[in-house]
């Protein structure tokens, strides 16, 4: 995670490119390096050879590379900084921001931990100055803050009474609908509750399909316990399905959060609805950026939302108390995708000085 500030070199290299062709190559290199785990991940997910993954890898880079190619200019000065400002904003927001992975602003949490929005603005200003003739001064300043942060770095805190549970069930996690699976998770909750946990977080898809029967099973399993479980599940309807977090305790159970941005192609397939077929995960884009567990306001981030900019910033605008990040990364075996997700979440938590709870399945 402490290497995240290397991303701020990108605007300088882009600005120094002697031609638009070189700017395209620089942009492509940055994006493809950041998304380097995608070909192997796609191969794991579809149990296929890596070639479809390579095609998706290149296709996913198209919007990022295109906006930077169009914005590039050979003329130095303030105009170049403004030219970089446009793609920086566009790749942070939909529609281009849907594939805006590894945005350089993510480095703000390492450069300016605890600074909040001021740290974000300082990082943005640094990125812009790096595209001008004053880039040496900006580079020295960024380097100084980076060294200071690395020397004093501490990991994000876990909120008191909260516990994140990592699982190692591979692709069986979302597909195991047996009572034994749910009873095993309930037994795990009971163990943590006996140790003082008030909220236990399980990974994305941990509960499979969320139905009234499953809700009742969990409520009965948590009977007489003063604990709330936050876990991933899927809710099916006539249009497709929602990837959700649910909250369940002995007295109540229900949907807590609907994912704003599911993984494009493998989960979010909007063309199915456009052609009248239906299916795929539904994207709720700007809905429910902050939800409540008891009296605690949480910023929920499921899997892919941890890699892009706008879901995080939208949640931060609502001043949450805790970040809750879940994922089901069985398909990322042999790649760096889950570590990148965790590093991104931790960086945002440090920037806004928030405790964070993570729960991943691998």
C-alpha cells in the first residue's frame, strides 16, 4: 500500500510525452499494469484459457486511454494542467469512471493520512502541478510527504466491537446452499459473540440467495445473542438480481445495502435489459451511499466498488463512522486483485481517519 504514491508519476509522464502516440502508450501502460490481474482472473472465473481475459483487459482500457489521448496537448503551461484535469474528473465519474481503476487520487490516503477532503484537494493540486514546468517542485513536495507518511505509518483501526471474518471456501461459497453451511457460519458468529463482538461481518455472497427461509434460519440461530451479522447475499427479482449486504439479528433481518456498481460484464450486463432479455446484476449507481447498523453509519463497499473512485467519494460526502468492505475473490487466485482492493480501502480509511472492517473470501 505504501507504494500507491507511485501512481502520481503518471500525470507527469503523460504531460511530458513528445507526441499523442506516446501519450497513448503511457496511458495504456499505466492502466494495463494496474489491471494486470484481469486476464488470469477472467480465465479463473470462466474456467477458460486466458485469451478472452486479454481481450477484456484491452477493451476495459479503451475509455481510460481514449480520454487521455484526446486531452493531451503538446503545448506547455496552465492549459496542459487544465487538459489533465478533464480526464482526471471523467475517469473518476460514470460513465468513464465505471472502468476508472487505479485512479491516482487513491494515493491521497498514503500521502496525507487524516487530512480528509483537504488531503484529497492537496493530492489533486499536486497531480495538476506535475503536468506543468513546475513539476520538479511538486515532485519534491510529494516525495517529502510520502517519506514522512512511510516513516510514521500505522494500519487503519478496527472499530471496537466489530469483527471481519475472512473465509477460504473458493467458488463453493455462493453455491453452497446447505443448512450445514449456514449453521457453520452461525456457529462462528456465536464464538465471536462470546468474545465480545457486537457486529460480525462476512464476505460478499456468504449467505447465497437471500430468502425468507434463510432469514428465519439466521434469526433463530442468533436467538438471545446481542449481535448483528452483516453479510453478502443475492436477491433475485424479475429483472435479474441484486448483489447486497444484509443485516440480521435475533429480532430483525433485512437488506442493508444494494451494490451500486457490480463488476461489468461478469455481473453487470446492461445490454440484456436493453434487448429485453433481463438478467445480470442490477447497478444502483448513486443509491444508498451510507447505511446504518444500529446507531453506526457505515460506508459499504462491495468488491469492484473498492477499485473505482466515485462510490468511495460519494459515501465520504455523507460522513460515515466506519468503512465496511467485503469481497468474494475466489476467482482472483494467482493475481494481485484482492491485495489491490485491500490497499485501496485502507488508503481511503487512512485519508478520512476512519476505522475499517474487511471480510473477503478466497
